[in-house]
């Protein structure tokens, strides 16, 4: 998905966002349902108040960031909610682990 396509999709679904430099920051107050895209453009940060559903993603760019208030659903990448993924480490916040894995490029294809 291109940057322009992503930016167009957000208001079509009623989701708020802002541009901070080269980043697209999703600032919607609640749940964000983006279950159809198979990719995200570079520079996306989720700072919404609820969960994020990205069930069809087959990759994540290394600069994607999840600072949202809820859970992250990555059905095609890990089989469901990331906090329930068997690779999580007890005592480490699942979103912190997810962000580190993304930054290391582990979800690039």
C-alpha cells in the first residue's frame, strides 16, 4: 500500500491521523480496523486509544511503531493477537517486544 492510499483510507473509515515530518501518526481515539491491507507504507505509527486490527498484513516496514492503547491483531503474520503469540517473553510487554522485532526487520519480506 502506498503512503497516499493509506492516507486516503483513514478518513474514509473515520480514523483521525496527523503528519509529523515523514510519519503518519494514527491518532483515532478508539479501535482501528484495517483488516484488508497486506502492507503498510513506511513511517506509520499507531497512537490510537484502542486495539489495531491488521489481520491481512504479510509484512511490516522496519519503522512501523505501535504505541496504541489496546492489542495488535496480526493474523497473517503471527496467527492472531500478538499478545497471545507463543514467542512472547514473560515479563516483557508484548508491544515492546513487537516494536523491537519490527525495528530489527523481522517482519519484512
